C-alpha cells in the first residue's frame, strides 16, 4: 500500500471517530431554568358546588295534593279474601275487624269495631275518612256528611269506627308531602 492510500484510509477512519468523539465530548446544553411562578389564589374561601335544598311540597305542579286512597268493606271480608289469594295485597294496607258487639247510642244496638289504614310513600300529615251507612266513627258520630278526620301515624293514614251490620265501604285518603 502506498503512503497516499494509507493516508486516505486513515482519513476515512479518523474523521468518523473524531466526530463521534466530539459529539461525546461536548456535553448537551442544559435546559433553561425557569423560575416557578406562584399559583394565583382565589379571593375568599373556595365554595363547593351545592345542590339546591329540597323542600317538602304537598301538591304537584298543577296543584293536586299528593295522596293515596283506599276503599274497603268495613268488616274486611273482601280484603281478607284478597289476602288469602295473594299475600302482597296486604302491602301498604291494613284492615282489622273486631267483633265487639258494644252497645252505642240510645237504641243500644250492638256495633263491631273497624280499623282501616293505608300507607303512603312518605310521612302523612292529613287523613280523610268517609264511611258508609250503618257505621259510626270512633267518636260515635256520623261525622259531617259521613266524613271525618282520620289519624296520621308516620307513613300511615288510619280511620277507625264502628259498624252495625252491612259491609259498606270505608274510604281512607292519606295526604303526604314530597321533597323536590
């Protein structure tokens, strides 16, 4: 090999080694240092998003009072037949008939006691009772036009009274409130 060729080969080998050496020898530029900026703080305390407070309403948007109504014969026979056929019939309903034969009024006629209730989805605040003929309310009166106030008991609306024969229906209407 001639000296010129040897010099050419040396150049071919030396130049890449030199470039790699330069690349390795030159350290990379450091990233510019940024000074941390303070995070802006809101003026005043931070408030969490809150839902509007629910309030009780006794009527829907069209003004109709929320209620459940149930009519049943005061001696509970039809209701008992229904429960015998399907136990779920008693869900939300209660009909108790007790043979008392208590003598009420001047006539001294014997009366039996009925206790009828219906359950509402929330607390009951008012109860209306309507009875049939040959019945009296718990206070031994006919009420006004066969109507009388019942008793709210938690989620139940209850009507009680007396029956002297027959199986006229008693209607219980329980009024309740809804949160919205």
